[in-house]
């Protein structure tokens, strides 16, 4: 089953501050619900993580590999994601892209994902996965904004509200 998700949100931080967070994969991952154990396997190129979540009747813990594919400083980053849970309930492979554009009030963050989902999880269909993705994105943006706000406050800058 192919799952495509495209989300955008205004982030009230300048592009360079937002980009610094996007490029810091462990720090960024701490803003994503259910992501833990992020480790850099190869500097600025490969990472491993664990994703845990409950979707329908499935409680999943999936080891994930993240391979950075391209970077267009300070605007765009793409990565390939692969994961396979030990119980065979979910396997996935896909791409993730994050694009930052400056705006009058800060930045606009656009996230796009195109993921092939296999295993028993695919039997749920795209609708419940999209609903869960919407919930995760909402929480991610809330946490990302808080992280950027804390970074702005600790650097002594107060010009750009978050």
C-alpha cells in the first residue's frame, strides 16, 4: 500500500534557526512522537532510530534506518526511510522531504512523505494511517515550535516570536 502525505505549517522562526533544527537529526527526532533511540551511524548521512506507536489493533516497535539523500542548504533535505518490525506486522520503505521557505513572519515548513507500507499493517488501509499522521504532524509542529522558542530564548534573541 502506498501512503502519500503532504503537510505544511508556518513556523515563526527565521529560516536559519529552523534549518539548524531540521539538520540536527537527533534534536529534530525528539520532536516527533514515538521516535526514540536515535543514533548517528555515519556522520550527517545515516541514522538509526526506533519508532513505537499504536495504530488500530497494532502496537508497533520498528527499528528504522534513515539515509540522507540530498541537502540543499538552507532550504531542502530528503531522506530515505526503511523499517521492519520483528513480528512481521509492518515493513516500510519510502522517502521524506522537508522544505523550508522564508516568510514575512518566519518560515514555512513543508513535509512530504511517500511510503510503501507492507505487512499486516497495510491491511488497515490508508485512511487510519493518514489520520494518525495528521495527529503526529500536529504534535510535531507544537514540539518543534517549543524547541525553536527555547533555542531563541537561550540565545538571547527575542526578535522572532515562536
